[in-house]
């Protein structure tokens, strides 16, 4: 039997795996975008959550009533609730530190060092998607605030090559961190 838009729900209710494949192909993008919107910062949970959405639809298709809403809305609702469940699970399992147990320096210099270390760690993680030479260029331009001429002389690369590397590096960073601005 050929699965189509008109019979896939009926076939899902009969637990036809071809109907599940059809549903994933037709509605997977929508469901993925719903999950990604809610789990934007938790990349490691997205795929598992999406699989749970598909399983949830498979197990609960009997509750779907086409008189109440479209299948896309019903499935998106399941995706939204599953993603929220994953967020709850993540925050419940997140470790919280007691502020009394932390060694917080009493002077501004110690606090400044901690903040600098945090920023440095975050920057290192963000630039981790770049090659060593590109990372060096970004650090020289944006952290050490050197001008293009100085970076060109220090690296031995022409300005055009540096501009190209910066452009490609920014795209890599934006792809890795879509909701954040580049360095």
C-alpha cells in the first residue's frame, strides 16, 4: 500500500512503519525546528528529544482527533511538550553549587582574575572550531586589538588573506553558535 497524505494517519494508527517513515519525511523538519527552538543551547539533547517525539507520536496516534486540529499542530504540540520536558530534566539534573562553599576573593583584583578566566575559557571554547592560525588571527585582532597591518607583518600573510580567513572564521563561529555574535 502506498502511503500518502490522505492515508498516513490511518496507517499510523495501525502501526504501519511505512507511515512512520512518511510522517518523519513530511513533518520531520517542522518537528525538528520546534525542538531546536526550545533546546537551542542544549545541542546534545536535540536528537534524543526528536526521537522521543517520533516515539510519542507513534504511541499516542490513537489520541489524535482530526476534528480538533491539524496533524501538524498536534505533532508540533507533542514536540513542544517533549522539548520542555527535556529542559526540565536538564535543569533538575544541573548541579548547583552552594555559594558558601565557593572561594570568592574579597578584593576586586581576585574577582577580576576570575572574570578574566571565565571570559578566556568561553573565548577558547568559541574559537575552538577554528584552525590554529585563524585562532591566532582572531586573538591578535580582537583581543590584543592590533591593526590589520601589524597582524599582516606578524603572521606573514597578506591583508586579503587575513580578511578571507576572518570572514570564513566568522561564518564557522556563527554556524557553531547561531544565536550569538562573533568575536
